[in-house]
C-alpha cells in the first residue's frame, strides 16, 4: 500500500515521556515494559477516540492506562497496530511486550550480532521494540533501563547519560540511561554486549567537556583510533565552519558487524557498521580511511542536521540527509583535495544517481509517495539532495548560506520540519527568491542543458543560448523549467580567461561567473570578446544536470590544458574519452574496426607527465569514464560491447604510454611508514592506476611487478590494487594469489569482504560459477549485509559477468535475492534493484532480466520491500 505526502496529518496523540525497561532474558527473548506519557494533540484536526500505535513482529502481553489494566475487549493487536479503545485526553499508558532478538534477521529493532545485542531503528524499527507512534514528528524524552547477564554482556548503553547502574540477582546487572533531548523514536538505540572501549574527551570552544568513548569487539581496539581522531576533527570543524557545538556530556560510538546501513546517528550513541569505523593500514585501503573519516563526520553532523532539527515525515528524509551529505562534502573538501573531492562526488552521482533518475524507481529528492520508506534511502535523496543544497549555497553565496543555516536553527531547533523550512531560511537570509528553485525537491529526472553559441566578429560579441529540458519520469510526464546556477568562464585562443561582460551590465564580472537559469531557454550575450572563445561550462559541476555542448577535439584539448577550473579540466578529459568511446561502440556495432587517435594518447600523456604537481588529480584525470556512465549515453545497452571498447581504449593508452606509466610506477612510490593523508594516498592512487594500465597489456613484466607488489605490500591499498589486477588477469598465478590472500586474512571479516568483492568483480569467464561457489563458502552468509554487499553487490555491478549473455548471472542473482528476501528484505530489495533498468538493454538481455523480475514478482510471500521494486520496474 502506498503512502502519500499529500495525506500528511499531524499525529492524533503526542508523547512527552518514554520510559523503557528492557530485560534481555537471553538471546531468544527480551521483555520490554514501556511507560508512555500521552496526550491528545491539540493540533490534530478530528481527535479519534481510540489510540492506535505501530507494532511490527512483537507480541503485546498487557496494556494498562493510569495504573489500571485494560481488559482484553478494550485493546487489540493485529500485524501492524495495537489499538486501545476510548482513551482519555491525557494518560499514562503501560505496555508489556515480548521480542525475539535471535529471530530478528531483518536487523531492524533489537537484534543479535557478534558479542551481544545491538539496535537500528531508522526508519521504522522502533515499532519492533515496543508499541509506539513510530513517526518522526512525535518527539519525546527517553529513559531506558537495560537488564542483562553481567558476564556475557558487561556493557549496557543507550542514548544520553548513564544515570544509574547496579547488580542484580543471578549474575545479572542493570543500567539506566536518560537522554535530556526530546527526540523522535528513530534515534533511539541500545547496546548490550561484550565490548572493549577507549576514551577521550573533547573540549568545546565554550569550554564544556564531552566524554568520547568508542566500543569495539574484544581484540579490535587497535582498529578504532583513526575513527576517534576523525570524530574530534569533525567536532572542531563544525564549530569552526558552522558555529555548532556538541550538546552532550557523553558521546558514544559503537562498532557492529551486522548492520543494514553504513552507520546511524542515534543521539549520543552512534552505531557504525564495522566496515565504516574500523581501520588499520594493513587491513584498510586509503579509500576506506577517507570513507571512515567522512562517515564519522557525517553521523556527528547529524547531531544538528537531523537530531536537533529533524524531519516531519519520511518524505522529508533529504532534509537531514541531503544537508548532512553536503556538510560531509564540505568537510572532505577542507580536509583532502578540494578538486578531487568534487570529482569523486560527481562520479558517484553519475554512476549511481543518474541511472536511478532515468529508471523506474526515479523519484524527486522529496518523494511524493512510497510503499516502503526503506527503499528511499537512495542516491537521489542523499547525493542529489546534497547537490540541491549545494546549488542554494552557490546561488546565495557562502556567507548568506551560513546566515541561512543559522536562521534555520534559530527558528526550528527542537522541531520536526520539512524541506520547505530549510529553503525558506536560506531564501530569507540570502535575499534570493527560491520559489521556482523548490521544484528541485518535487521533480524527478536529470535535466539536460543544451548549450549553443555564436560568435560575431564584427560586434565582438558572443552569444550563449541555454535550453533546459527534463525527461519524463514515472508519474511526471511533463516538467517545468527549474531555477539553477550555471557557473562558467570563457577561454581565449591563447588560453587566457576572458573578463566576462554581459550586455546591459555596467561592470564586468571577472573571469568566472554564475548565471541564473530560470526560463526554458535563456540567452546570454557577452560583449568585448576579442575572439571566438571556448566556453568552460558548469564549472565545479554547478548543477546536477547533463550539459550538451558540441565540443570538438580542439576545444576539449584547450580546456584540458588551460581551464582554471580543475573540475572542468577533468571533465574535458572525460568528454574527450567519452566521445571516442561512443564512436568506438558505434564502430563495433557496425562491424568497423575500433581504433583510437594519437591525440588521445598525447593528451593523456601530458596529464601523466604533469602528474607531479597533483598526483591525486592526475589519477582521476587518467581514469576513463566508468562502464555504467558510458552505457548511460547509449540508446540500447550491450554491456559487453561497452566493456570491450573501454578495454580497447585502456590497452591502447597502456601501449602508447607504456614507458611513462612504467616510470611513474617507480617514481610515485611512497617509501617510509604508511599514512592515509591526501598527499601519499594520491601518489598511491596514481601509481596503482599505472599498474592497472600496465596489467591490461598482459605482459610478463607487468605481471611480475604486480605479484611483487602483492607479496611485498606493507598496506592494504597496494595489496588490493595488485590483487584486483591479478583477479582480472588470465594467468597461471591468478588462482594461487586469490587463495593465498584469503588464507592470510580469513580471520579478518572486513578483509574477507574485500576478497569476495574482488572475486565477484572479475571480468574473466568462469566468474558466475565462482560466485555461485562462493555463496556456499563458509565465509559467506546471507545473514550478514556486508557479506551480501561484498559478494552479490559487487557481482551486480560487474558489467560483463552479471550481464553474461546466457543469463547465468541473472539466474544467480535471482536465486540469491529470493533466498535473501525471507532473511533480510531491506537488503534483498537492493539486490532486486540490479534488474530494474532492464528496458535499457538490448533485446536479448532485456528479455532475460524481465523474466527474472517476473519470477520475483510471482514469488509467494515476497516482501513488501522487494514487491515495491519489482512492481515499479514492471509497471
Ligand atoms: N541515517 C543513516 C545515515 O546516516 C542511515 C540509516 C539507514 N537505515 C537503514 N535501515 N538502512 O545515513
Ligand atoms: Zn545520514
């Protein structure tokens, strides 16, 4: 059943206080006694006589109102609700409920993992713990008391501050936690486990001390130091950049191996997937380190953008996620390379969000409806949501943006609001009318800007016409033009940046400017332009759109050499390669030979030769557009053709640039102790990219280098780079290398995940069978989301093997998705999404993918999560 934004009604009842007593009787059973202070909501239109609370897979045993048991006839529980008849205007409700942690394989609510009990409530998991008005606009103060066996579960945690603890009969103990801040139920969390911890503290700029404590499974303390440092960095950064301080005395961070999400910002008790918090140079890559740093910061930033000001309903998810991802991106740009951070964010958007926006699950940043909110933790809500916030930042400028955020907190601290409130605050502080801009929250689809230009020598004027068009998406056949910033500059033939003077404007604008687009077509006329310029359009990726401008090779080379905007320098290289890749795909389809021009090798050769100044940037500039991004440009996708043409280009470049690549491989070595800092990780990125290119040549020298690196690597970044290259190399050493890697790391689950991922991403024949075999390997289980993502998630993005022409990859994904659906539907529906874009493929694969979707659709007992995906895909 579908829920609509337009049907939003304020809650009929409000809860001011929640007191929970959670008695963890054993792995199989817990008893939850709840005391809720309830009153009718004066803001609710027609107050009903009955109270209706959400429940999900819990057994309600008793109900009492104001100390009096409520008789059986007056309350009833079905699968979704506990209904209590004829309740007073204000009262205390007590319920007693049984939950079954061991059976909770959905990993929502309270469940078992590793050495104890952990929880995840966002979005609708709290109703799996106790009956409640489980919606974010109901905010209450929580007190939680935990009871458990003391020896087995020595650590007892919940939100807020510990206000009491003690021993109980039978070797048990208890602890009581009180959270001083009212919060929605999705931010509730508990942990009861055998964990080790380390402590630190953070002194706020106003002189308050917060105690920081990180909890990990015994033996993993040496893997948490990095995250703790990140947390302190993030706290400092939020003070410096936004004037926001930590508001708690105790801030706890817990790592758990079984987790549906990356991490969760529960108030004062952040819970992290081990993958996104544990790090050590020998087991974590540079990428892991930076992702962990960002995620720790992200969850911390939620304390203000999400917790202090929260969402009115789940349609507003991007209110907290889009804004927090944007803040996380600003943090990353400050801490690493600004240019590289931007490039990576955009690549991410193009590989994840653009395809989503062009598929059957396309939805606005603020969806208008959903069946299962868990299906809407999407790249649109997160990544495109962050781009929308970034556009407002661009339109009003950084100072006004900061004023807008200040105003947002002034107005809405302690409230549950909508994305409109955020936009209104920025609008008011920024003095820019954002009425039309709000469409970004309502319209799905990736707009296309068609840019055409005309230079007139006689009048020395240059005219740019920009037409925007947004393709139809499900339920939205026609779109209105949107307000967006278009940042640009003009490059003279000698490479200089021209001062920009718009006709009708008194003052020149400098050499880089932001134009505001409103109408479907806008024409801008620049004057005093001495010669036909090359336009540098969408600098810094100023809007989440596709820019269509007929660049020729010379223009792109010009931008690649001279553009002062590093993002657009990178973009020029990507366009240069993309044009030739698309030509290659067309040639291959027409039976013509696939060949590449020497200028491509020369352009890439110059990037390589100039790499010293910024190796991280060079590594990004030398990476060819990903296969999915190429596929996105095609009318009908043949994934094998895309792969082969891209591989041909890689081999071509590797051959032409061989000596330079080989020299760079030696030159960019990082001797000395490992450090994940931007400088040395950039050198490793470039060096390993050179290795990957050289490996594509299939020569013995490269293979020797690669095996040597695998053998001698003092860090996981270099080891993984070598291992993935070997995994894609049809050579005698391959199997032994993969097996040895697994044998070496079999006791480190996070490294085993990497190994599963490398196996599943191999483009070599036999991969489908190998992945099937690995689904039966003792290292694999459908019960652990990380294992599923590592093996099946990686396989799903393997363009060659998942899309094997005989359908064997689809068959495997189908079987595994169905098996997973009964264990963990939230994760299963993500696997099912591997099929959703079937219409985009050539007829053979299209038919096979469609058949898989139909099989899933007709499976009895299919979860609501997967049903929503298949239903929309087949619609
Ligand atoms: N709020 C979390 C974040 O920081 C994500 C929670 C997702 N929940 C889930 N069940 N997958 O992004
Ligand atoms: Zn988040």
